[in-house]
């Protein structure tokens, strides 16, 4: 177990050193594109709809997340991530889990 922690720590430290040296050298750091506002609203609506249909709300869901996964998220943080459309996929998977869902990838039918 401690070996895994050391490997993860080493990878994180290596990235920090890499980005710090890039910043010192004046190299622009990689940025992610902002999601279009309408798409962010769609993501927020979809997730809040699923939370509500499970008989929950964001506050209760975050409390369940914190209990199950030993995290310290706040409802405000998760709401902000939903509104901005930048909620991490791993968190969406955890939300689905605490609500009693699983997310499955399904191949689309070819369009005619």
C-alpha cells in the first residue's frame, strides 16, 4: 500500500516540478477550453433531474458522497461545478453510485 502512495506522490510531484519549470521559463501552461454555456446548463439540468428523480437533493447527495467516500465536498462546490459544466467524471460516477444508479456506455444506433 505504501509503495502505491509513493508512486502516486512521485507522479504528482513530477507534474508540479514540470509545470513550475514551464512557468519560470515563460512557457504557456496547457488550458482546457470553456464549455459552451448552453451545454453547461444541459449538464446541470440532467444531473439535477437525476438527483431529484432519486428522491434526493444536492445537499443530501453531497452528504452521502462525503460519508461513503470520506470526502469533504460542500453542496456549494458541487452546485458551482454543475453550473459551470466542469464537474469531474469520477464525481458523476460517485453521484450515480450513491443514488443507486450506474452509468453505462451504449453505442448509438447509426443515423439514417
